[in-house]
C-alpha cells in the first residue's frame, strides 16, 4: 500500500513539474532549475565564507549549483523524469522516509544574494517542496559578490553588515534600508522590555520572526503574495509592533488581521490610490433614504464616532471638524447615535482611546488630526466590522480609507487675491511645516495663483513653530512683514479685527498686514472647511446600509473633494476688497469649479531651476499631493523642522 501511494504521489509531483515546465517555456522563459554557475558567469565574486549549519526556508532555495542535475527538475523543484527511472525510485524512497521519520540529513548549499542553490540534496528539497515543508537544515557557504551600484547587491551588503552578527538569519528584504530600520526598531523596543537585557544579537527578534514566518506560511500567505516574508514581518512590526510574548493563537489572529497590509506590499503606492472625486448627489434618493429610516436593516450599528487629536479652539483645524460634527449630530438626531472623543494623544494611549471607540462598534468612525493615522490603522485592522476613515492627505502603503480636501484649490484662489491686492510685490504664507495637514502643493498652488496675476511677484514662506500659540503666530507675521510682504495667508488665524465673527469652519485667512508690526489690519478672505458635507454623505451611506469601504477591502478608497463639492470654499470680504477684485475672483473661482482652469496648468520650476511641471502636462493627483519641492518664486525665511 505504501509503495503504491509513493508511486501515486510521484505521479502528482511529475504532473506539477511538467505543467510548470510547459507554462514557462510557452512564455519564452526557462523551465528548468536556475543554475548558480550560469548566473555567476558575468559576476565578480569577492570570496566565499563558510557559514555552517543553518535552518533554511524551502521557499528561498531557488536552484542548483551545477547544471548536472538541473534538467531532472522543473524550476519549482518538481521532477521531470519518468516513473520508471532510477531517479523516480530514489525520490519515492525519500518520500517514504519523510513520512516515517522525517528527512533529517542536512543538504549542502551556496547562498548568493539571500537565496540558496543546492550542491547536494536536490531530491530532498524536491520532496519537502512537494509536501509544502517550511524549512530544512543546510550546510551553508556564502558567495560574496564585489560591491557595486546594483540594487540587489546594495541590499545584500546592508544585509551582510548585520548578518556578521547572525541577526538576519534567513531574512531578506526587497528594499534597501529595511535591515537598518528593523534593527533600530528592535533596539528601541528592547529598551521598554527590561527582561530582554543587553542582547546585542537580538536573538529575541529572530525568534519573533521565526514564529511569525511559520504562522504566515501556515495561512498560505507565502504563496499568495510576491514580497518576501521579511517584508511582511517588517510591515507587521510597523503596524502591531513586535509579536514578543504572544501565544501562537494570538499571533495567528494578528497575522490574519494584517492581510490587507500584506496585499498592498505587492502594489506600488500610486496604484493603491483609488481617488474618489465629488460627484453630483441624487437628492431625491437621499430623501427616500431619510423617509425609510423606520424600516432600516438592523444588522449594522447605526452610530457615528469622531476622534480628534486636539481640543477645538476659536478657529483652526480641529475647530472645523468639531463644528461639522455638531452640525451633523443636530441634523441626524434621533436617526443615528454619536460618539465623540477629543484630545486623542499619540502613542499607545492614543491607540487605546481609539480602540475604546471601536469597542462600541460604531458603523462609521471618522478620525482626524496629525499623527493619528498609525493608531487608526491598527485599530481599524482589529475592528473590521467598523468602517473607518482617516482624515489624511497621505495614503501610501496603507489599506486605510482616507478623506481629505483638495486644499490647493483654495490656496490657489487666495494666491490670486494676494496677487491682485499686494502693493509691495511680495506676498507671504505662514503654515506648519509640510507633512502634517499641510502639503507642499498647498504652498506651490498659492504661489501659482499669485504668479498668474503678477509674473514678477515673490512669495515669502515662514513656518509656525506652534500654531496654537498666539505669540508664535505673531512672530511669524512679523517675519513676513520684515521680508516685504504686505498680505499673507495664515493657516491658523488669530487676533485682528472681528476675529469673533470669523466662521467657525475657518481653517486659514488671507490678511492685510500692518507694516512694521505685522498686526492683522483687515481680513481679505478665509478658507472654509465644511467637513459636514462629507460626513453627511457618509452618514446617508450608512443609513442606506452601504457604508464606507471596510479596511479588509483590497484597494482602499481615498476621498478627495474640492471646491465643486462645497466642502471647501473661499469666502471673501467684499467691502474690503472692492467690486472689481471680487468680480475677478468670482470669475476665477467659477473657472476652477467648472474645470476650465486648474492650479498647476503651465510650466513650474523648483528653486534649483529644474522644471517640475511642463506646459500642457498637468500632473496627476498623486503627483500633486506627493510634491516634495517648492516653486522657484518661494523663499523660505526660516528652516523647517525635520
């Protein structure tokens, strides 16, 4: 019975090998095992180092050292020789030995660029590949290539810098810098765990990796995704930290929860972005939704939660969200329940605060504020029953759906007004350093709008060290005045005439500054952020039992609404501006809304003179929010904090 079973299993393996070989050759690729001797023909080898006995993951054994046995195996290590051959008999005996007592003899391999090539033991690898084993013991000799600018070799030398201390045993990353990042992360983590002690080799981290890798491959993720297991481990650590002290069951659960993040590792960030622009809403459909509230499907929790990192003050970023939240709550009172959490801290405390909100199982959770995104992602992965949206301009590498406004459209309009109203030819902008709720595109759009009116205009840029501190904001205005600016766009308005009469959803103001002192003389316009329009849209989706996208979805949605949605607007002080500037402003605003004018039409160069945007080549949305440069007419008055 055993012999018959072995023959049957060899037939299955042979079929898999022939199928692989046929598919590869049909695609014009090699169907046999890769041969290290052939790969090294045009490669300079600096030397060999004997490593000794190690446990080697089967998935990292890529081929054979010499061509002698390569044609006996397909490239997936499945056999290609017929069932009546001596090779087939030996393969079947090895398979039976594996069933009875396991394959214990170590193979011999060369390691090159993180992969292994068999010197002795090809059939053992074939059998273990067939039964989907995780690893095998191997006697390893490392081949070291001469250092060069090649990407893979650069990654390899980063690996060698640490592997001399046996830290990265069988770990391999697909991008440079990950080895260094993980070691730095591990040493920082170890400081919070006194029981780990001064472990220079970080053996505990390697144990964590081994446990992670086993769970990862047990769930089939090793076959599902093309990135390396170490890539997946680093992503797990980024989201959940190190799985130190977790039971196998707990680790398995968290690895499963991280699957949406693993999916995105195989996709470039620009391909991750499914940007949802504002579309015409069906008002009648919304009315029908409201009318049938009494007969809703009760499977979903009809509640909305909002989490803010700051405490709403007179005006500013947090105030715009708090104002919109209050308006939403008032409109849907009796139809939805609401949860509100403000002053969410950073770090572990912030994660706990958001987790507490998720424990209430709201249908929707909106989270807004700088530094909140990582904790929101972690909580969202652990609460897939809640549709979570994070107010963030950034979306690279995360499966978290986000929402934001095309703020650069509003700053472009403010730039136009500044260009019209300036008498000095210098206009200013005071914002927090880019990276939180401010983007380089917001600054560049302001510059583009001003330059559209006056090609010789200059833009002075200063950074707000603390936008909640009136003294810091006042000092920023003084710097702008000293540079010659008489008009400034200030991200966090304060002081000045009629400050209490500014709309509650004011996010920034365009001000006429008093010479020398920098005090606000007049408000020319304000940028209004009415998040309620977006919140209302999503609340209606919830009521219609079609909530915002779940974190488990393959491709996260990113809502980016602009002037055409009404969620963002520029409100002018018509009496101060005068009739003609207001008329001109309204023409440009309507052109932006209709799409006949766009902020980044035309040529734009950076401050080094390099052309970043060519005339007739309008940048994509991803390129706009990804700007990491300033326009050539922008002068930084102070260094930004890194």
